[in-house]
């Protein structure tokens, strides 16, 4: 079974803090993704990566950055957390160019106060 | 613009009462349509991939079908444990575009 793990299930941070969210997958997938999910807005893509050290902006990259130094690990960084970044953050991975189904981690519920 | 619309937003069923969820899409060149199940507070769980019109996939009480403009998720004789939010997504490049989901509640 594909397993995607995220470093924290719940996180509370203060406004202005730098926040790191970590994601690890164990299936040697090329592609990795970060989404945020908010009521009424659905899943929105923040960033994705199709290879080590490669990254592409999604629909809402402002206020976020990412890092992928190893194939299995994809980090989301909130440079200076703000209250409007309070959300559920979901990491996903998918194989290369043949199958595109994405496998999701359990999510991190981030609250910025 | 690529777009996915799911209906209804919410659906309440009695146990055993079959129904269907709808996913309408507009995308330039469909490369795949995906169904996911999401339980409260958890990440989406992959259910099905459909690639071409006329294709069908089944898993237990769930059956997904695809036409050129929409997909249906048919739920036959649902049970309370089928209660969840069901998400539909279409492939656009490497990324997926998700609908907002249908929240299904099945009561006994």
C-alpha cells in the first residue's frame, strides 16, 4: 500500500512565525503535491514537484515556498504565518507519467493565532 | 477554463436507498477522471480512475461511470459506513482539478 505521512496532525502557530510542514512518501513516486482545503472552497493546489529540486506553482502559491531535496520528502514552508493561512494542509504523491491518481496523507490542521 | 462541478452538495439517504452523485466537467482533452472518498478530518482516499467515455468501475456498493461531459457515482443499497464526502477530480497537466464534493449521509 502507498503510504504518505505528514509530520503533524495538528499544529498551532503564532502570526509571523516560520512554519515547516513535512511530507514523506514510501512508494518512490516522482510527483508530490501540497494542497490546502477550506470549507466552501474545496482543495486548492499550492505547489507541486515532479522531480527532486524541481517545483511548480499551483493556484495559490503566495505566502508559501517548498523544498524537495530528496525524492521521498516534500516540505511546505510558510515564511511568515498569517491568520488567513489557518487551514487543513494535505500532501499527495503520484507515480510518473502513466498513472495520475494521487495518494493523500492524513492532513495537518494548522491554526495561526 | 478547466472546471469540475459536483451535485448535489449534500445528500441524505436511508440505509438501502440507492442514488447517484454527479460530476460535470469541462477540460480540454480529458486524461483521467478520479473519484475519492474523504472522511471528516482525514485525507482523501482514492477510489477509481476513469479514462474514456463508456468506461465503468465497481467497488463494493459503488459504481463509477463516465460520459463525454460527466461522471456518475452510483451507490447501491448504501450503509451508514458509506457516509463521507465524495470528491471528483479531472487531470489537467500534472495537477488535478477538484470539485467541491458531495457530502453523503446514510442513516439506519
